[in-house]
């Protein structure tokens, strides 16, 4: 009769040893800061200058347009990097510009369904 508890003990030992992380869910490997994509929408805010602050869509060519800055390539960059680029472009016009870029809408990760389907097109 002593052998009856052996399968249960082995199962418990296997379960306990397989839980290496102590109940934590490991972070996705390779996950880093979000990179801005085409068709995303950005809030570009220049502190104390509402005329230069804008909500702008990222065009299909990966560019945005801002007053005094002109066109700026943003696709594939982080929000912090875009803020730095805007800051550099504004320095000739504003002393120590404070710029914040926030991704308002994430629209770039899309997949497309084509062929003989009920609803062909692009989906987030």
C-alpha cells in the first residue's frame, strides 16, 4: 500500500520543480520601447507654446509636418527620439524648447486579408 502515494508525490514534485519563476510571468523577450509606425497618431506638445503643439497623423511615407519644424521622419523611432528631433529643429526659434511626444493612437500594426473572404481589407 505504500506505493499508492508514489504517483501523487512524483506529480507534486514535477509541478513544484517546473515552476522556476516562483509564480512570475516572464517578460516577452526582445520587448523594448514602442517604435512609431505609419498611420499612428502623435500628440506633439511644446511647453508654453500652444501654437506649435499639434496632434498629427504619421503619413504613409513615415513623415509628420509641424510648424517651424517642417517635415520630419518619425516611422521606426521612439517617442523620446522624435521629441529630441523636434527640440533640435526648434532651437533656432525657441530658447530651450521643452517638447513632449505621446503616441495617441497605435494604428500601424495591421494585417491584410485578401482573396475570397467575407470582409477583405486591413485590420489592426
